[in-house]
């Protein structure tokens, strides 16, 4: 039983130190704010053609099969 109590005490102390470190970081450290710029390729702004969009990103389970049958009947 004494070894169990020592183990639980050690776990509690380690947990308290960890909690204290996280609390201190959250309280005393403030993040630096800065402006951010992200370049978006022009191809992503245009969007994909409807046929390609149906096969790449199907909205429903049958959209891919419907797109394949539509291209085969044309």
C-alpha cells in the first residue's frame, strides 16, 4: 500500500507542475499579432468545369456513376 500512495503522490505532483506550467504560459505569455498574406493561384479562383467537378468531388454516392454515364452517352 505505501508504494501505491507514493505513486499516486508522484502522479499528483507531476500533474500539478504540468498544470501550473500551462497556466503560467496562458497567463503571462501573450501572442504577437501580425498581418498575413496568402497567395491563391488563379486556377483555384476560376473553378473546375462541371464534368470534372462531378468526378473529382461527388456530392452524392451516385454522382460519379451519373457523370460517367452522361459522358458515355454523348
